[in-house]
C-alpha cells in the first residue's frame, strides 16, 4: 500500500471512484476545475491517493484558499474528496493521507485546514475541532420546494402535510416580502457582471476592518475561479454601488435540485454613509430572491453559521424578507496548524463569516 | 445530377465538417480523396478513394432501413444500395449491416444512397411532392413519410457526414475507414432561442383565450374550469409575471451554465396571430438583454411572403433598437420551404431558424447544424443560412410526457457522438409559468443535460460568424 500524491493519468480513476461511491456523474472537466485550477500552485493537484496493487483505494485532497483576518491575508486549505474503500478501513489510510497534507500545510505555512462533513468522529481523532454547524435560511416560492424538507415519497401523507405547511408558510413569506420590499434609491446602482472588478479585494479588506473575524479573501482572481469558471453552476454575480463606489455584491444561482442558492453576500458601509449596511444588504438579498424566483426556483436557501456580526445581520434581514431559519446542515471541521498561533484570536472560530461560497461549488 | 447540385451538397458537407469536426479533416475533404460520381463510374474506381454515387434516385418513402453501430451510437440509414457487382468488394464492418463496401484496390463506396438522401432532405423534396398543408399553410410533420418510418428524429445529414469523416480519417491513416471518431468530433453545440410572442400576460388575446378555456367545458356539458380565472386576475394585477420577468430568469439561468441565446421579437400588426405586446414592450425587453445575447426578428404572421409588411416590421425593429436585424424566425413557423428562403435572403435576413415542426420534435431537413438552402428553379445556392429547429418546448413534453428529458438526453448524446448542433426554442411564457405546470423546470433540466454532455452554446449569429470565417 502506498500513500502519495496523484500522478499524471490518475485523474480519471479518482473521478470514477468518486462517481461510483457517491453515485454522481462528475465530469473530468469538473474534477480539473475543483482540484487543479487552484491559485497556490496552479496545475499542481494537492491530491493524495492510497494505491494498492495499482488500484486506487483512497483519496484525499486540499483546495488552497486564501482567507483574511485583521492581520492580513493567509493561506488555508479546504479538505475535500475524502474517500476510503470500505474494504480498506481500519488500516490507517485516512490518517496517512491526512498526515501527508499536514506536513505540507506546516511547511507551506497554511494556517487552517477546514471543511464540512457529517462524518466527524474520524476527523476528531486526528485533532480537527468541530466548532459549529451550518444552518439554513430558506424562503419557499412553491410547494414543490417540499423536496428541500422531505426526502420521502412524493405521494406520502408526510409529503402532503409538508406541502400544506409550505403553502401556509409561503403566504406568510410572500406577505413579508411585499411589506418589506426595499425601496429604490437614485444613487444606488446594481449591476450584473461577468467578471469581478478589481476593487472586490478592497471591499473584502474593508469588511474585515469593519467587522473583524475571518473569512475567505474574495479578490477578482478568486471569483474568476470560484464563480465565473465554475463548470457546475456559474452564479449570477451582482454588485451594488452607491454613486460610483462599490460597496458589496451578491451571488446567487439555481441548483440542480431546482432550489435557488444564496451563494455569497457581502456589504460594507459606503464612504458618505448615505445608507445603512442593513438597507444595502436588504437590497442585495431581495435581488437574489427575485432573481432566483424568476429563474423558476422553488425556493431560495442560504447559510447561517456563526455569530459573526454580519452573519447575524444576514439572518435578521433575511427573516424580515420572509426567510425561515432552521437547523439542518453539516458540521464544520477545522484543524489549526502551528502557523495559526501567530495570528490573532486563532482559536476563536465563531468569528468566521461563512457563506455558501465556502462549499465546493456544485450548486453554485 | 447536374454539377451545381453536386457542388452544393459537397459545400454543405464541407461547411458542416468545418463547424463540427477538427481542422485536419477539413483539409482531407477534397477531390483527391472524396469523389462524387455517377454510379457506373464510381464502382469502377480502383484507388484509395471514397466514391459517392450521385445519380441514384431516392424515393420519398424511406426503404431498406437499417441500423449500424458507429462511434458509440447507432446510425439509422435507409435506401440501401446493393453490393457492387464484380469481384473484390467487401462489406465493412458487418456483413448484415455494413456502412461501406470496400474494393481490394481500396475504393470505398457507401452502402446507402447517401447523396440522394441528403439532397432530398436539404431541398425538402417531401414538401415539394406532398402538397397537403395545415390551416396555417404549413407542411405538417404528420404528413412526412419519414414519420411513418420513425425517422423524423434521425439527423441523417449529421450521420452521413460523421461516417464520411471516419472514413476520411481512416483512409489517410491506413486506407481503411474508421468506425470511431475519437478526437475528430468537436463538442456538441446548442443554439438556444426564445420567441417573445407574449411579454405581458394581461394582453387582450391572452386573457380572451383564458376566458375561452374557462367556458369551453360548458360546450361538453361539464363544469367550467374556474381555475383559469385565477390566471386572468393574476396577470391583470402583475402583467409581467411569467412572461417579461421570465426573460430575466432565462438569461440568469443561461448565465448559470455559461450559455447565451437569441430573443426573437415580434412587432408590427397586433392580433391573435400578430404582436401582443407592441413595440414598447420590445424596447423594454431589449434593455434587459445583456451583451453576448442576441436579438432577432420574429416575423409577424401577416408578413408571410409580403415584402412591404416584412420591410415595415424589420425597419421598425432596426430603428427602435438601433441594431441591424440579421436573424429571424417565423411566428407560428409559418414558412414555405420553397419560397421563404429566397424571400428572407432578399429581405436582409442572413440566418433563419424557422425550419422545424410544430407538433413533433425532429430534424425537418435531416440536419442538426446549419446549411444553405438551394434554389431548385435556378439551380443555385441561396445566400442564407438556415439553422433548423430540433426541439420545441411544449412539443417535446407533449410528445414524450415524463420521458421528455430522457428523450432529449438521447438526442444530445447522439449528436455528441456524430457532431452537430441542436437548435432549441423555448418561449418565455413556457419557461416558468404555473399556468403550464407540466413545463415547470423543463428548461433547467434540458440545460443540465447539455452541461453533462459537455455542450457548447452558440447563438444563431455566432454560428453564422463562425461558418462565414
């Protein structure tokens, strides 16, 4: 048994293993995008494989992602693609694959390794912490959104009850949406872009200066990869300007399940303080709601994860527009390297601002 | 067969190869390797050449239909040719269903009436010989002899060219035809478009039709369909919902996939078969259509072969939108395959997407891609590019019901194997409209299938630009 980095020509085998295991049909193009097009070492996949007799029996990968905190920008890695053939469990393959990356992360000054999973026990054993779980904010547009809540047979009584319940919640949501529709202002412009402007990095910096905490550093290069070159779903990217000053953006998409996704939203105060952040945020979330509704979505969902002040503001604004908040999601797992100790409040995880942009990008 | 007609078919094949296959194959498609000859001459060629007989009449009713495995798909061919007489001919690759007869000297001759079939399809011989038309003066798919043989969904032109490309690649490599295309075929293409017949759901005719649907059951002594009243009220209050707003939604959904499309706009005379939104709605719509998406003309029903009315509509669009109108599609697909092409070409249209069926999906010209029509009277190619419609929104759902997406998936996978483009029309009013509940989510699912097949999206105008290069 050998645990090593992937070699040329093994991508197809790894992708096949993933597709067999998860019963998906991820294409090689999608594999290449998520694992190869990283900005840390372009075209070098941080992808380990466990190989036994020429058979790939395990995979594990890192997606290098820049984050930002009060001290500036730093590298982290998103853990993805963890798979071990059930026949090889108990042979420490999982740990060996991670060990290889832990060494890499320490050498290259990566600060955190993080991800989202339902299988937390194995990760806890190798010193990952589980500081929080993702939860959902959801606004139904149609009773067809029942699939979001219930996976049962569409003709079952439970589903019928869910549909009736959704019908009632829809009425409440629609009323809230109409009542709280943000008014238009002449000095505010919202544009749909096909490329992120250079200023997005500055807005991200200003966001951290305002709120503190940690979040993904969204510069134009990151958006190019994560949104505009995403071979699954390229989110609709809308920016908001006060006069001509870029103060934020919203990204939304329609997932393969027909439910809209609030992929990302971020706003800062305009320099002349003409509008409150809450108002600007409401404008953007409203854009995403109307945008996904017109795309034929059955509802729109986003994440609420931590007590980061902006995350709490999103929840407040979303609720005012008719969203519901409910507990369903994945555990976040975070591993701190030695480099983490050099950063402020490195062991404080509840100050991460997390949106769905932290996901792999399959739904946008 | 006269030489103009032979040159015409050769040129259409060459164009198709340039669009949907790798560059090297275009270079191989020349007179030294592929020759179009009378049958008697063709069977006496004794060289490493592909010879296509050009003088065998193809009957309208397809005969001798057979299936052949090719490049991970199945081709359906008809009007089979017998093995040439004389020694030295071998059927390839399979005795019972061969694609080629090859002579020991290397000569390859197709096993079916390739030229005759393609010429008939591109020049719409069915529609010349069968004169029956529906109430709108259109040739109906139900009258096509191909429908009776289950061949409407066979892209015979694409299949023939794919076979030819395989043979060209193989002849250059080792004097044997290939039955796999490997990297020779480019990713499949979709040409997405939307006829903006209705932009506001409260227009007089749309509301009248709803009211009619409320009362229609009474004529059969049944209870009226009160439900339709809801849509009358709903669109009275919010006229843009499910129509104009859907245009924004369609653009956004196409963005999600990295695709673009064309919006065909209808102005001119108002009425049941005319425009229902007026020029103001069109101007408003044009404002929300971003760069990368195209606008074209949806020829008003009353402009059919009427130059003055056609000019008037086109001029109004051009003046109001300040863009040249080069692309178009006929409203109600009111179209005459013998007269309309020349009419459109002489009236400023460069690319048209009218050639399709109203009641069935399928390949009206046997082709998924684009071609130049042929003027049979004057024996010359018409200076117009036609992108035949293959799939229409409600059509595929009515025809296949719950299996609509599976049927589409098969089509796209087939085109992926043989090269070509699928022109898909989806009306904004059908895209997301609870009034047409069977259509909900269909466009999204079609696009997901396209993504899975690795499809590239091109608009009619971008395809035109590419083919003209």
